[in-house]
C-alpha cells in the first residue's frame, strides 16, 4: 500500500521529523523493557499503538492517546489500527499532553507499582 512506509533505520536527529509526519507510531514488540520510542513519538504529537510487552505501554498509553494490543496478535492490531488512524489527530494531541506531564515522580510511581506486582 502506498500509504504505509517502513522507514528502516534512521539517525536520532531525523526521528522528530519522522514522528511528526506519521499518523500513528506502532511498536508491536514481542519483548521491550520500556520502548523509549513510544516517549519520543508521543512528544512529537503522534498517536501510538504498542504491544502489551512494552513497559511504557502500561504507564503512558490509554484510550485517549492510542492503544495497547496483545503481543503477537495481528488480528487485534489490524482491528485497532484503522480506529487509531481515524482519530490520529486527536490522539496525537493527547499523546503530547500526556508525555509533557510525565517525569521522574511518575517513573518512581510506576516502578513501585511494578515491584509490588512482582512481590
């Protein structure tokens, strides 16, 4: 499809422009401890979809700025993608607002919650 671009590796300096051009950023990883690219995309005002195996997904993504999908479930991803695309402007604005409120204190809260869950 001409509307989908797999950009491949890009230098760090190019990423803000690429994120800003995108309607949605997808990180459908099978395992990702955090997924800093989620933070970066949100900071550029891009709606996000991430797998439930991305650490950042649980702390940063909600229905107001994107979606979290089960890792490896391409059917759910295919169902969610058009929904997110149809609202990408609104979700992207919300993503930027959300990440602008994220900081060290929120990191600590998330870390404490993760530790409590494990213990």
